[in-house]
């Protein structure tokens, strides 16, 4: 199970590092094509979310690798659970506002992706807080 948790941690770290870096480095206008939810959100909040995602990605891996403050790993996973709850709510809200079936489908797919990421983060939080802690 420890190996499974490591695989999930690395996968989540890669996903959130990539998404977070994109939000930190790209202007809002470029993100709009892939992330329609950014339209009503101020650029500073998009950047803040990107920073949170990058920090969480680092928190999933670095403490465990270094053996320093290993409690940060499950805390990072728990933080991602909270972020994903918010993301699901945003996608579902946007789904109701969409004017075309294609855009609604995109929001449903986004919500499903967030549910999967939430479940994976919850598994890491459970495992690293509980029976498979460091």
C-alpha cells in the first residue's frame, strides 16, 4: 500500500504542479481557452490558486522524500481535497450558466476530473494520516 500511495502522490504532484505553474505563468486570457471558469475570477485569485496548487504539489512529495516535517504530506493532500471541493462547485455552477451543449459537456467533464482528483487526494490523506504514515 505504501507503493500505491507513493504513485498517487507523485501523480497528484505532477498534475497540480503543471496546473499551478500554468496559472502562475500564463495571463488570464491564455488560460481562458482551457479553463473557461477564469472569466469571472480576478487575475490575482487565479495566481493565488496556482500558488496553492504548486505548494500542495511540493508538499505531497518533498517532506516524505526528505524526512523533514512529514506531517505536511497528508496536510497537503487534505488541502487539495478542499481545493477540489471548490473546483467541483465552480464547474457545476458554470454548467448551469452555459448556453451550449458542448460547453455544458466540458463543465461536466471538468467536474468529473475534479471528483477523481479529490478521491485520490483523500486516499493519500487517509493513508498518510493513518495506517501508512511516515
